[in-house]
């Protein structure tokens, strides 16, 4: 792992790892070289193969999503000496969709239930869900599978227990009363009975995709993403802009953040495509550094007006709700809580100004003048004169972007 340090910013390769000589450039070849599970139920495997043959779009969508994560997953599987088929398990669980949520509340590409996620150290709160974080959930899932393998001594039984629970498999074994208790012999729920054959079917298809009419395309054997560590919260939208990438792709790499905010108190790591990290770092420091784009914490008191808080920080109430787990009662903060709001250095660029009232109908208040000085922001000027940011925007068409030396008209409060 190679690290590069910068002020308040840490860049790291998430994924070094060894590469076999026969699969130096092709990740699919590397995966095939690590396949080693047997095929204990050929009849059920053929049924599952035919299902995928009849539904090629499902597999193609899963393959397309997997491109972002598969190198990392394969690397983790290989480091632990596990069968490489395990790297394909998210295809069965979620088709590699990190936003997948089952009716039973299982979440993420590995479909962790809330309680199991907590057992394996996956944080879950209003800001962040580690079950959807590809890095943390992958490591937790592999820990869980290794524990199940140690418990049952067999990968098929470990996979079955991953699907229906270790108690389910243990009870099925106890009913055999000394008879063979392998995967094929056990009486398991229908979904679990098909679970391992379904995984083996995906393995067989990717081992020989042309025979099944599947076209996985080339997949280079190198990291897709790198880690960036932030010391302060930041909007996902701002981070994506700095990396000059699509917001949807950014969210696909960072799905654990529930409020589209990189909330450093819960998780301070974000993922970026390897070719975007240098762009992110360059833009971040060219435009003022982390402080310029960070959010800061505001201790909201019970009974405070949410609209007033939003106005004080130059954002809309909708913005405040989208970026915070805000609990309101009749428009007021229901319980004391910490909110994330724009820092005083970046309020001016945050939200579009509300439409001004028609000149003919707007009663003009008494004004005073303020010449913009170095370090001024709309929030700072508004606080100085005890007015709202919206009031300054309303009476000054040239308020944004705020420029050194211009004169602002400030309504006299009261």
C-alpha cells in the first residue's frame, strides 16, 4: 500500500496485492485461476445455468456494476486463501448493487442484515451504513464466511449458512442423526437449496461465457479506485465536482454515506477512480483547500426554527433536510442535535438566490452601504449587520459571486 500525504488529505492505494504470472493483465483470467469449488449437484446447477441463459440482462447488469468493485473483492479473497468463487457471491446476493435493500432489510452488495452487520463491526446510523460501504462490508462478509467455514468445515455448508443462518444449517445436520450431513444431503429451505448451485452456475458461465452467449468484455487486472481520507465533512456533490466526475458514479463508489455527505465522524474515507485522484487533489488545493469546501457542525437546540437555521447559513430548508437527519415538530428542531451546515468560507456559492420581489411591489427599506473587504462572505456581512443572507441577496443583484471592493446595500434591521 502506497500513501501520499497532503494537508488534511490522505491519498492511498487501496489495493496492491499479488498478481499471478498467467493473469497479469486480465482480471477474468485471474478469477478463473482461483476457482476451486466442486459441483455437488449438477442437476440443480444446470437449472440455474438455464435461468441465466434465459435472463442474460440480469447477468450483464451485474457484470457492469462489478467492474467498480471486483478487483478489490478478488484481492481480498486471494489474500485470505479463499475459493475465488466467493468473489462472485455478490452476483447472487445483489447483482453488485450497493443500494440493494431486501424486504427483510438486508442491505448492500453482500446483503447484511442489521444485526449481523453490527456483530461484524459495520456502523449503522443516520449518516452512514457500513453494510453499503464496499470496503467495510466486503471485509466483514469474508470474516463471516471464514467463521462459518471454521464452524462447518465445508465451503458449501458455509455458503448455505450465509444464506439461511448457521442455526438453520446446524438444525438440518442434527436431523440427519449420524447419516451423511453434507450440503446435498441436508433438507434446507428451497432458496438455500438453490443457493450454491446458483453460484456455481455463475462460475461456470464466467469460466466459458461464449458458450452461454454472455459477453463480459475486457476487465483489466488493476485497481479501479483509490482511497482519499478527509479530516472534515464535505458534500458528495462538492467532492464529485472536484474530481470532475458524475455524481451518480461518485455515489456508486461511496454508497455508505446516507445523506450525500462524507461525514467524517462516522467514516472519513471516500473512494475515487484512480485516474480522478490527482484531479481531485489539484482542484481542491487550487480552489482554497479542504476548508473552502468543508461543512461544519452546528449544535441545534430543541425548539429552534429550522427555516431560521437554514437562512442563517445561506441554504434552503430542503437542503438542510437532505443533508441532515433532521427531526422536526411544527417546523422546529424536535431534539437537540448536531447539524452539518456550510462553513462560513463557502456560503456565497451554495444556493441560488430566491427570486426578488417585483420592484413595483417591493417596499424599499432604509439602507446602509458596506464595501466588501478581504475575508468577507455573505454570512459574515449578514451577521455584522444583524440581517439575513437572503436580505442581502434580495437587494444586491451583484452579491454573487462576492467580489472584493464592490458596495453592498444592507437593509437597516428593525
